[in-house]
C-alpha cells in the first residue's frame, strides 16, 4: 500500500524507519521529510498545512494510510478537512480531530478536561488580559516555585518555572501584556509545582480501544546534570526503570482509562496518539500535560522497541480494530543521544557538512534537522540535528553504543550531552 507520513523531524524518520520495515508498505511518501527520510522513502516538498494540496496528492497517488507526526496540522484541523470529503474520509487517518488536538493546543482546555474526569494534575487557575490583576494578586502569594504556561502552542518554549513571587508577577505581565510567546500567551495557566521525576507515557487509540506503548524518559535541559536552558529534548531512554508494573497499573487506572473514556463521552473523534507527560510524585502519577502526537526524542526509543508490524498497528487504529491487535514489545533497552548545533536552544548556524555516517555501527541514526544539498551532501538544518539510537540489555550498554557513535559523526559545532541515562547507570 501507499502511505503518507506528515513531518520532517527525528520523530518522522523513526516512523519512516518502522513503516518501511513492513511488507505491507509499497511506497512511503514523507511530506516534507529530511535527508534521513529520503534514504528510506520519497520526500514530497509540499506544505502539510495546505490541506487541499495534501488531499489532492493523496488522491493522485492512491494513498491508503495517513500518519501525522507533528501537532500543528492536527491543531489546525487536518483530520476534520479529510473527514469532510467523501473521497478522503475513506483513507485511514492517524491523528485526532481539531477538538481532540486541543488537549495539546490549549493548556486551559486540557486542565479543564482533567478536572472533569478526576485525572490527577496540579492545582491551577487561568488568566487573560481581562483578569490580569487577579492573576498578579494570585501569583504574589502563590507557593514557590510556581509554574506559568502559555495556553497555546509555543514550540516547546511556553513553560516557565518561577522561583520568586516577583519573578512570577513580571513573567505573567510579560506573557499576557507583552505577548512574550505571541498569541499563545494571551491566556496563561498558573499551576502548582509538582516535585518528582518526569516520564512520558504513550497511548495509541482507535477512538474507543487503546494500547499502551513503551514508556520513556527524556532529558530536556541543554547541560549535563539537567542544567541550563530547556530544549526540545537532548536524549531519551526506554523502558524507564522506576515505571514498574505497579506504577504503570496506577497510570492505566487513574489516567489512561478516564482519558479515553472522557474523549468518547465528549464525542471527540480521537484516533491517534496521546502523549501523557507525567510526574512520579512519591510513587503516584500526576499529569503535567497532554500532547496529541508522539514525543521527540522519545519516539526514537519507543518505536524501535515495538516488534509488531507497524503498518498493521496503524491500520488497526485507523479502522477501529485496535482491540484485536496483538502488540509485541521488546524487553531490550533503547537509548538515544541527540547531536545538536552549537548555540542551541538559542541562535545557531545551519549548513555545516556532516560526515562519518559510514563509521557508525550497532546504532540507528535518525535525522532530525538535516537536508541534502544539490551536490548530495548532508548538512545541518536545525538545532537538533541527529538522534543516535542504540539497543542493549541495559541502559549502560545501550547508551555506551550511542556515545561511541556520536563521536564518529562530525560537523562543525557538534554538541551532545554525555550523561543521558545518568541517574540509572
């Protein structure tokens, strides 16, 4: 069958890697893709946000399955567009409708949703320009630290953890009055800080049934020892050692079941992935956030551990038959180490030649921010450039392979954290 994958990052290269392993995949198109996806699929240089163009492409190329990687097309209603067309709606589509995508697209929506279905999350209040004076009074006396979240999509940068009340007041004003994160922060969720260890749990649903995929832990800070600025993710490990059967049973009963049940009750057409960002607080799971897609770089450690045919899995979700699917997960550990550009997550240069791919062994190299030049060179094209994923019997064994191969790849300004998985090794 012909498959269309939407996106251009490391997550999408990992999806392409898994989809093309299936005998069912005759032709995989990636829109727009990157230098890595071009090695296993056909890149399509079209704008995924032009839904009419995407729809025409699907019909012209007899696409029989659509998998959406990033959140923006979903938040902007890509599924809704396809479902409103008599021809396009026949194509199994992995990704929720616009309302379902609000779990990620609006922090206020997601917190209200959790409150309605008694899903454990931090106490919160929401403020806008109209009631900013109430907000200022609220954060002046709030317990510390206090968390401020831009309501809308802010490219992973809209969350601030304030250590003083004065800082919280200044940041709340900067977000709402000065549009620090653009329109995304015209509404701000202020919530209590949860003290614990973070992890990510991924659920695939066909709208009624669900399968829990491998859990993962990512490393967001740029500096070793979890210091410095937040990034999109500097590496990840799966499974997560503390997420044992007892903990995951709590996650399923307290969070996954009421989440899927709530979506059904509200008539939301949610077919696709639910990313649940969790905090383990003294052995109990609390929800920090939902996302309406897989995480990155967690995808690069979750997907390699799935042993079942990935196209079959996507079709089962897209056709409402997920309850009949036998999901097989590897017992091995997967780790990924992200190579980034010098200056990231601030300003950085692009276009540096990448060499050394031929020296990599015992790891998978997923391209995140790369492109191919006219003379067929692979060059840097983003802050996060490559994800080096390895499998092993333990985190220590797997991450050692990733570190070794990170040294074999070269480009100007290469940087990576040398302590991924440090608290477990």
